[in-house]
C-alpha cells in the first residue's frame, strides 16, 4: 500500500513540477495546487498506513489495546490543507489581478518591476 | 499566577506537574503580543488616527518582552514551555536558546523602529486595507519562527509571516508591485512547500517533530534511512528563503516595489529568518550530515557573495542595489555555515544582527532620498549633501557598515568570519569574503557619491548652485530622524563596543553546536 501511494506521490510531484516550469500563470497556479496535495499525500504516507482500528481508547482501559492507526499525520495534513488552500486562494486572486492590470499572463513579458531596456548605470558624473 | 486550576487526574503520566510561573509566559509573549495587537488593529482599521500609535505601543511591548526573554535565557540557559503542559516530545514546545532570543530581540527592535517610521508614512487607505494588522501578524510569524522548538510549528510560523508579508508587499496594487509580488509569492510558496516536504520525510524517518527529540534520534546513530537527503532538502528550502544563489532572483525582482518601510523590514527580517532556520535545522539538527555537503555550501556561499555584489554594481535603482547587497550579505553568512566552527557561527550571529540593522536603515534612507528627490534612480538624484549634511553623514556610516569597514558593526561580523575561514585554511573562501567586501564598498560608495556628493542630477555642473530638494514635512522629518538615528547609532555603537554582542553570539554559537542545554530544557520536564 505504501508503495502504491509513494508512486502516486511521485506522479503528483512530476506533474506539478512540469506545470510550475511553464511560463503561463494559470499553469503555474495549477502546479502550486498539485504540489500542495503531493506534499499532503507524502506526509500521509510518511505516517505509515495501517489497516488498524481508529485511535480511540476503550472506556475500561487507560492505554490503547494493541496497534491503532496513527492520528498525527491527519492533524498535520489538516493544518497544511488549510494553509495551502488559503495561499492558493490568494495566488489565484493575485494572478487574476495581475492579468487585469498588466494585461498578460506570460511571465516572460511581466517586466514592469525590472524593465528590459534599462540603460546602464552611470559611470561618472 | 501560579495556576492551581482544577486538579487533573493524570492517568497516562504525560502531563507536567510543576506549577507554571508567570515568568514562563515570557516564552510565548513575543508571539502572543503581536497576535493580540494584530486583532486589535484589525478591529480599529476604520480609525486610522489611532492605528500608528497603537502599533508603536505594541512593537515596544514586543521589544520589551524579547529583551526580558533574552535576559532570562542569558541567566538560566535555554528555556522550554510546552503547550497543554504535555511532556515533550508530545505537545508543541517553544524552546528558546541564546541564538533564537538574540535574533528575536533584534528583529523586535527593528520592528519598533519601523513602526515609528510607518506612523508618519502610512496612508489612510493603506490602514483601511490593514497595513498594521499585517505588520503585527508578520512579527508574530517572525518571533514564532525564532522561538519555536517544533519543526512543523516552524513551518506554520513561516506561513504566518509569509501570508502577512504578501499582504504588505501588494498593498497599493501598482503595476510594479503586482509584478514583484507575483515572483515573490510564487517562489516563496514553493520554498515553504519544499520545507514542508522535508518535514514530512523527517517525520516518516524519526517519528517525531520536536527538534530536541529529532536531535537525540539523529545523533543516536541508530537511524537508518536517507538522513543526508533530508538535510539537503532542508538546506535547499531555507537557502531559497534566504535568497542564496542560484535561487536569489525573487528578491531583487520584488524588494524594490512596495513601500519603503515594507522593503526595509523585509530586507531586515525575512531573509534572516531563513538564515536562522538554516542554523537551527541544518547546523544543529543535522550536524554530521552538514559536514558531508559543507563544500557545496561553501561554493554556494562564494557564488552568492560575488553574484550578489556584481548585481549591485549593475543597477540604477537605489533599492535594487540594496536588494543585491542583501543577497551578498546572505552569502557571507552562508560562508560561516559552510565552516561550522564556533568562531564561524559566532560570526554568522554577529553578522545577522548587523545585517538586520543596516539593511533596514539603508532602505529607510532610500525612502528619505525618494521623498527628497522624487526618484530613486542614480541618474536623477544628487545634491543632498548640501541640503542635509547630517543625513549624508549618517548614510556614510551605513555605507561603511555595509562594506564591513570599522568603526561599525559590519566590520566585526566580517572580521570573525574571515578569522574562521583562516583558522580552517579555506583561503578561497577568505578571498571571496574580502573581494565581495571590496566590491560592496564600491557599489555603496557609488550610491553615496551620486546621491549626496554630486551637486544634482546627472549633468549638473560642479560648483553650480545646490540642487533644490523637496521640502519634507515636520512629522516625517522627525520620524525619519528618530528611526534612522537609532539604527545608525546602533551600528556605530556595536562597532565601537562589540564585546557584549560578540560574547552573546559566542554563547549562542556554542548553544547551537553543542545543544545539551537545549535538549535538557526540553526533556527536563520542569518548565
């Protein structure tokens, strides 16, 4: 089971890196979304996949009886999902606003902050 | 407030029984204060008249809390507080040692000075859109990153400071800013996601996220798995955050676009958080693994230094020059990381404190130049020496400091790092630091000559009437005088009396390299 998920995580990373390398903002955005999910799945797999009972301690006992599923990765992923979701929302709005104002979604032509045809700095007075 | 609370029957034996002292809350105060003030300012965002002053109070409280914490850590050694009073490694720990407290204190002072400057420049519109809440939240993230003792928690603080910095950098929504923010936001997000990836691997391998626990497991020698790979991944992620070559391009693309104050605090604080994370994780947690790729770090350091300063020589815009100088400074600190001796780490900490002060001051000075000349272009500025000799003198001290010349704080940081490279016999690294220092002084004195010494914009005849600069309003003049004055005095004072800083940094370096006190504070279970 871990192997299958590890391969899936690998696929996710491949796809996201391919998309991140694009110069169009919308593809980069998709790449970011998939990258976040790839990492979430990675953490999930790193926490070991056990086909065990939920981590609930029976009423009569003080410690769990035998092996239980690992609840911690789910807490980590939940945090990471919320964070990556909010970041994605911000980037989506930013990308759209940039498209409206800069009139391009091609990162090669986004050269407002660093103009291409800038003259050389002064050499003397 | 020795909290007695209701008696809890601890059947599992994983709760700390010691009473919490009021002084223990000092450990979390540098995070709690900015969060509370951020919420308060968010509620008051429709009343811009009071915002600036409240923010100054908040930053002052933060600085006081950080100072108290630094004093405490210097007195008693590393301190730990674990949330929910669980026994580590369960629960999220805040562990503070000298290195973390020193940097947290410096950054809070920078933020305090920044809030004084901001009070005179923040427009009503910016305040309505939440400039101060973002600033406060960013400080919560910065302090949290310096103080936490949990790897995943470090990731969360990184994201807190990142999302609030997005808000600060894009505020105003000019074309330049949108363009700069695109690059800043995407590349920083990818860097933090890589950090999360490395954290996931660490958890899979060690089964823990508490830094002290990870240190124990990594150094037990029983760990089997790709530990070095994880260390390299962490290095890659944090080096990207710190803007090391060849992942530095987001910094000069974005730091000259927002308000002057915003670029000042970014340049002062954010890249240094990356350096701190490198020290904490790559150096402290994965010490043996770092040795394996120390030579690669050395190459990256040398390239960062030289590429940064060459970039600075090729720019017109003053803030873009400073952006490249920030990168060059990061390279200097990475050189210390490559060596990893006590001397080298002392040098990194001294240099980090110096760099926080000086880079913030330089960007604020660029803001004053921008107000006086309505431009930040080397060809269109000039004549400020005649208009304000005191400002010119202050800038000269900053220029000396950033080039690493005495009598300023920059000299000591570079001096110790050079000493560390000589001790190890890494001559080419020594050469790289010295050459980058020389080129930095050329770059920064070009700025000084063009902006202050030359009689006016490009083409002004020598000996012509002094160029008329824009008059500054009283309030702005006072704020700029105070904020720049404090920073210039700080770098000068640390240059003349460096003993306290160097002594503290040396203790911090020992704490990072031999973290037994840190580990004991986490597992001692007394806090």
